C-alpha cells in the first residue's frame, strides 16, 4: 500500500497543469485522461487491503453473504479497475461467478490479462459500461470497491444496482476511511485521502457531470444519504480497518 501511495503522488504531479485548468473552468478531469501510471498505482494501493481483509474480515462481517458465496453466488464488481478485488473473491469462492464492470476500456483490457493469468477466465466475465448502464443483472451481490465516491451520480449508480439485484440481494460497499467532519480528518491518513481525492476522485466525479458529487471524503452520513434517497431498507456499517470502512445495504 505504501508503494502505491508514492506512485499516486507521481501521477498527481503529472496532472498539475490539467488540475489548474480544472480549478479555473470547473470542468474536472476524467479518470481516463490522467497519466497512464494512475491505473496501476490504484491497483497497487488497494490490492494489499483486498488481499488481507476482503475474504478474511469483510465478507464474514456481512449478513449471510459468505454462505451464499461458498455455494453459488452471482456477483458484480462495479468500478473494478484491474479486477484485483474480483480475482481475490473468485479465488476464495470457486463455486460463484463474477462480472467485472468498468467504464474505462483500458482497465478492462488489463483486467482480462490479470484474470487469464490467474486461470479464472471461466468464472469472470467483463463488461465495459458505466455504473448506471451495465446490462448484466440478477446479481446476489453488487460490490463497489473504493469507487462509489468517484462517480458523478452515485445515486444513479445505486438506483441501477437496486434494479440489477436478484431477490434477497445486497450491495457491498467499501470506502476509504473517513470521519464525519473535516476537523476529525486532520490526521496523516486524512490529509493523504483529501489530496488524492481532490486530484483524482472529486475531479472525476465533476467530469462525469457532478450530479451528486460526494466530495473529497464522503463519510458515513453522505453515503447513507445516497442509499436512503433510493429507499434502501437498511444501510449499516459492517466493519472497518484503519484504511477502509465496509458497509452493507439491502433494498
């Protein structure tokens, strides 16, 4: 994770001129318009947490999710990037099937290479689509792994997820750790996340239209509001680590 964080700083420095223009014009910066090193830096930053916590701590904290994954779940990984999280899940739950979804076609091409190398091509499908227009459906679980806060219309993404869930399905949401107020995030981790989000996450959200931008650090109240707007029956914090908070939402 530390190596990935250092790579982020190089990518952000490379975007200085674009960021100046984005501040002046309010146009944002689309994810795909950044230095190409961004996509691997993102994978290197988040993969250690997924490898360490995803199946050991996070999935067991969800209601009945692990039992379904052990048997025969159908899972979407929306905003999958290079499919690091998808691969961890597919390796851990060989009787489940997965669809890796991302709007950035270059990331999907790399994801296909990663999945093929892992020997999982028979259980992971791919779709290049935004979070609000993928056509795959009938999912038992829909995952948003460190990505919902990047989206220009997170409410639209959650609405589409609700429609794509099968009966009894749920949303599994992983977000960067954030306290509820700006003042409570004045610490080394908060400063890192605020700076990265200003250059990357919030800039991408604005570039996507910024219908409901969650800002540099969404925090639990902002995320809860997104799901409540779409009348999800429950939204709860399932568990957390120093770097992430894990939520579960059910229609």
